[in-house]
C-alpha cells in the first residue's frame, strides 16, 4: 500500500441506476494499492441510488470538478446512457479527452463517448458494434471497433458490460498499479479457480 499523501486523483461518476459492480474491483484496488485519491461525484452532489439500490452520497458535484486535477475519470454503465441521459457530464469528458487524461468507460457509458465523437479515431469496444450504432447515430468509428472485452486506445479505455475484470486490469496497466507480470498474475487469479486453491489450506 502507498503510504503518505495521495498524489493522483481518480474521479468516479455516479448517478441513479449506475451499475455499481462494474467499477468495484478497479476502485478497491486503486484505493488500496496506489497513490490515487478517489472521489465520487454526481451532477448535483445529491444522494443517488445505484442499480443495486445502494445509497451513495457523492463527495462532489459536477461543478466542483476541475479537469486539470483529473488523472483518471471513470464512467460506469447504466440504462440512462442509452436514452441520452447524463449529457451534463459530456463537457467534462470532452475536456478530459482533449487534455489526454485517462478516461475509462464501461458498458452503456461507451455510448456517450461514441455520441460525442471520442471513439471515431481510436481503437475501442462496447457491448457490440450494433449497440453503438443504435444508441449513437452520429458514431463514425466502426473501422476502429474491436470485438474484444476491453480495449485501450490512446488514453481511452472501453469495455463491454460483462468485462469488469478486464476493465480493471486495463486500468491497472494504464496507471501502472504494478509491473506487467504482477498485473497478469492478478488477471489470472480473478479469471481462474486460483482463489479457491489459495485459501484451501
């Protein structure tokens, strides 16, 4: 665990109906093993209810966020992205992408990136190519779409909704949570029965 003052900042966007399990592994590991300070924020800073009906009191509201303080911006999935919701955060995402901040979006959150052209020129993934075309009519990045669980294109990390582990691992690699060999071992552990073997004795 990193001791002393936190040096980098991770901002997790939360909203009513956000898929609470999708960023969970990444957030827990970042908090425990890195120098990142983690801040939850919502549009207005008021209490929200996750998809799992967990009440979350965000630390900040959208107006409190300054893009220059962002090292990692994490956008979890949720049904609202598919109906054009959460547009309030679009300007912050644009600033973050423009300033080459790491933006990590999973499941429905990839729709916002596609809708605003952030996936037009970088390798990326989502729930499917058809999914992005359906919910982001202005999307022009099909040539860069990869049918993979999780893809890192420049400073943008995207993942499908079933790729929570891959999403976390991609973030770990991007922020250099540990050396590559260690991260690969973490990946293997979560994707195998190694955990059962580890605690069987």
